[in-house]
C-alpha cells in the first residue's frame, strides 16, 4: 500500500502541473547589451540634417554647413563622440579652424558660448526659421563684443 502511494506521487505532481514538464529557465551569467543601444547613443540624424541646413554660426556663410560637435562640457568621454544635441553649424573653413586652434581657444576667440547655442538649436530642432534666429543672435553678440571692447 505504501509503495503504491510512492509510485503514484510523481504522477500526482504531474497532474497538478497540467502533465507537462517545464524546462528550467536559463539564467544568463552576464547581461548582453545590444549593439543598437551602445552604438547609436544620442544619435539623431534629423537634428544633424537640420544643423547642416543652417548658416555658419561664426562667419555667417550660408548653408549647407558641417555639424561640429562640442566635446568640452558635453556628455563625451575619452574616444567618444558627444551626442548630437551638442552640435553647431560651422562652414568648412571655420570647422577646420576649430580643429586647428583647439576647441576651447576657438570658442573663446570668437566669443560664443557653444553649449548655450547648441542647447537653443536642440530645442528648436526642425524649425528652420527659429534655427536661423538662434544663429543670427549668436553672431549678433559677436559684433556687439567687437564694437564694445
């Protein structure tokens, strides 16, 4: 009688589970990050296309411009490009000067706060007229500084 109960016990457990044995869930040893999250961190192609349409923020040359990323004070690390919210429109010659002089020196010579302008362009992204106003105001401050000092 007892042996019969022991023999029926596993069948009884199976009937409670719907008579299907479920495989044990596999728990990975490490969490894999997908390449799409790490590779495209902070990338917005629409915003870069908007930036390239604007005139140069330094000399005012009409677009198409290059999207210059601001590294200092942004979310960039060593060997990492900053996200697209930290980009400004520069013509090819001004962009070359920025790389030649170094970023901090270039922006201090032209007397533009690049993070402020980049933030304003990010907030009006897609609106061409508003973007041109932001660029014009940044250039207007350059001229005011030249005449005042």
